């Protein structure tokens, strides 16, 4: 099932559902990179609040996604990583390096707005 | 006694199914949400190894009732794939033959209480992990 992408101002928002198969993550990555270009967006928020397991594949895809979007000159924030999910990720040895994270959608938005101001 | 839950692993959707079944089994045994997440993540990584290295295999989940009210979950990940040529190397941190994907077995080992692996070249791999309820 395709993950919908919403646009709010110059920010794209994608909200992941609980059980995302790999193929959907891969197509989200492609779709977001394409959409950032098409809509000339400055920021991307990926909301993972509903995700109850973040495995090595998912975190690699999210990390790649953030790097690809940065190469397009936009910023990505991952929001809503649950405490148990964060704990399990670190135990496994996963890290989202050089990727911005925020508590929730609201914090993610204000992070991006601060970022836009300093760049302006 | 409860019977085993068996999940055939072939596609990425099977990985999702396996970890969801693991989580609901953990919930039904009253594991904490944090423990259930560790179990689900371990299952996800083991299932992914099957898809990546052996193409197909199976995951079996079993509820354990260890005499003195000790409860646990055993996960057996089995495939008839190519096997792991160098087990010692595969258990070393930071080693993965598939390149960027997977942190491999040392990571999974850190998520669980007991970890056992048997692998024979051309005869597949069986990883057995157990998580006890704290």
C-alpha cells in the first residue's frame, strides 16, 4: 500500500503505518525524493510514531532517504520514534547517523522552521 | 501445551507477519512492551537474514513454561540455504557479507538471553534464540 505524502507549506509529511513492508518503504523513498524536486519543498518530515519495530532495513532506508533529500538541498526530520523502539534499535546497534530527529510532528515542524530561518 | 507457531519466510511481507506474531505471542504471555519490541526486532532481523541469504526458510515461535513459573519465548529461524562458511567471523561485531544491510548476528545476540547457531555449508542455518520474561 502506497504511503500518502501530504504537503503543508514548503514541507512534505509522510506518516508511516504500523506494519510497513520493505517495498512500501522503498517506494516512499523514491516518491519523496521525486516530490521534493517537483514541489520545490524545503523540508520533509517522516512520522514513525506508529512504527513498533524499526529494523536494520527500515533504518537504512530512512537514513538513505534523508541523505538523498539533503543532496537536493532540503532537510529531513524523523519524528515520533517510540522509547521502546529507540531502546531496541540501540541494543541491536542501529544508529540514524546525521539524520535529524524530533519528538513529534510539532517539534519536527519547529525544527524545520528554525532551519529555514537560519538559511534565509 | 501450546503448539508452535510456524511462519514460512520468503518475502518482505513474511518478515512483517513473523514479527507481528512474535509481538502478539509476547503480549499474550504478558511480556512488557519493551521486551516484546526486542523479541519482534530479533525476529525481524532473523527473518531478514533468511530472505537475504537463503531466499526462503521458516520461523517457529514457541511459548516456554520453565517449571518455576518462568516464562519465555523461543524463536527458531531455519533455512536450507548456503550456510555460513565462517561462523566465528559472522558472530564478530560489524561483519556482514551483504554489504550495507543488516548488522547481523552479534546485534541479534544482544537482544535476547540465549543464542545458539548451527550452520553447515550447503546444508542451511538454524538460529535458536530465547528471551525470558523478566
